[in-house]
C-alpha cells in the first residue's frame, strides 16, 4: 500500500496524469477507499483471479483507459491500443515505438540513411 500512496502523491503533485497500480484483490477495497477519499477517478481492470490493476488519475485519461481496454486483457490489446495506454502511462516513447513495431511484426527497422546531395 505504500507504493499506492506514493503513486497518489505523484498524481496529486502533477507528476503523472495516469497511473497503473497492480495489487492483490484483497487490497482493492482499501485502495479504492483511498482514491475516493481524494476524489480521484479510477478504473479497475482484472489481471487474474488474485490481482487487479487500478488505473487512476485525470478523469479524461481514465475515460480513455475504460474505452480502450473494456473487458480485454491487457495482453490482448491491439498494437495501437497498447501504444496509447503505454504513452499515457508515461512509458519511454522510443521503447513504445519499438514495442508497437514488434507487435506489428515490423521490427527491427532498418535505419533510414539520407544522403546529402
């Protein structure tokens, strides 16, 4: 729960617009109570029978997560959906681009060399 508190702190200080926090299902009520206490929008996404992901942050960001993920497992997101969620979470854009290309079957990319005339 200490990491959750830190994530809430980062969101409230404006360091993040969206957070994904994974925790055991048994901590869900405590975690959501904390988010409600601070008036933070959230979306719960099942990982399996024992764990959940709680996406929380700016309402418009959480709305996009709800729209993109729906009932899908995160591993089942298409490359575009995966890219959007990763970028919103603040993951390194270059790594997200590589991940996208791998999911598309287009990686590694041959470097484009431009020659000066």
